[in-house]
C-alpha cells in the first residue's frame, strides 16, 4: 500500500510541475513522454490516440506513424484547432524529444492536458519495428 501511494504522489508531483501554471512560478515545465512500446500498447488496447507529426511536410510524406496528422511546428499556433477535443495527443519529431517539446509546451500553455511526446521521435518508432505509413 505504501508503494502505491508513493507512486501516486510522485506522479502527482510530476503532473503539478508540468501544469502550465507552474511555468508562471519560475518552475520548469517538464515534458511528459511516452516510449514507442507503450504507445503501441495503448493503440492495441483501443485507447484514442492522435499522433501529431511536427516535422516538415516532406519528412511526413516520406514516412510517418499510422494515422498521424501532419502539423509542422511552424504552423501549430494557427492549426491547433485541428486537434480533436478528446484523446491523447502524442507529438513527435525526427529523432529526439526536442522538436516536439516546443509543441508540448505550447499546447500545455493553451490548456491542453492530454498531451505527451514520443521519446526518440519517429526514429524510435521505426527502430522498434512498428508499422510506418508512406
């Protein structure tokens, strides 16, 4: 029971630090991430997940996560209303968290709470052997 409460408390602290209001207090805005295996498991379980590719359109055209939506980082502000109201939004870039981190912070500051970043980006998805659309 203690371990369960300890994990719950740790998660609460992480979520509190990642909350948009935390940035206003001088606290760092953490980026919540998900690895490729966990993302694949969520989709297999039928969880509503919207993959958003923040890479340039040519990279998106060359290969992407199945069903991914292309919203390049440079257009996110203008196109954020294209994101569905429900479901987990998973942002990803080419090969790190860095590209999608800016999109994550922007969406969190706009009040979106159900958003994460794919660890290792598209490269991690491909190296995991998961399906890729072209």
